[in-house]
C-alpha cells in the first residue's frame, strides 16, 4: 500500500486536495470587482522613412503627454502599417485612450548577424491626437 504524508490523500485522493486548494486560491481574488477599463478607440496608420518608402518592421509606441504611465504600442508590419493596443490593469485593449501622444519608433533588427547592433529609438517631433470621434489614422513620417 502507498503511504502518504497527507492524511486525507488516501481516502479522497490527491485530486480532492487539488480542487480544495484551487477553490481557496480563487476565493482570495474572485470576489474583487473587475476594474473600470477606459474606453479606447482604434488607431491605425503607416510609418514612412525619410525617403518616402514604408518602414518594414519594427515597433511603434505612442506615449501620453499627460499621463506618462499610459503607453500604447504596436508592431510595424512589412508594408509599414500598424495598429495600436493599450495595456491597462493587465488587460490588452485594442486602440488607444483619447489624448495627445508623442511617438517613438524602434527600427527593426537586421537579419544579418554582422549588421546586428543596438538600434536607437527614433523620436518623432510631431505629436498626434487620438480622438473619440472620427478616424484615428496617421501617417508617421521620419
């Protein structure tokens, strides 16, 4: 017969102990109300390099000018297009909270090992306004 250090494990099995543990764990966080998440609005656009060609790859970040902890970001696709999402209270929300933003671009890394070095982020001098009405489609020119 198998011995157990938990007295009830033999009679009810380890599964019952696991269910009890999960139930107690859930009760500590399950009673909290869901946080009030802000309204976000779709933000899309395209990133163009100085020569007018689309940037292929990289990351784009919108940084709020009034609420610095609010950061909205997205991946720049191979055709230069992007769409943004915002992290709030551990939730990834599509779009951005209305407001004024500074834009920072992180260029893509090279596929060639000999060309891989740290790329400096590119700060765009213009600010962009995300609005709750209308479309938020931006062309970011570097």
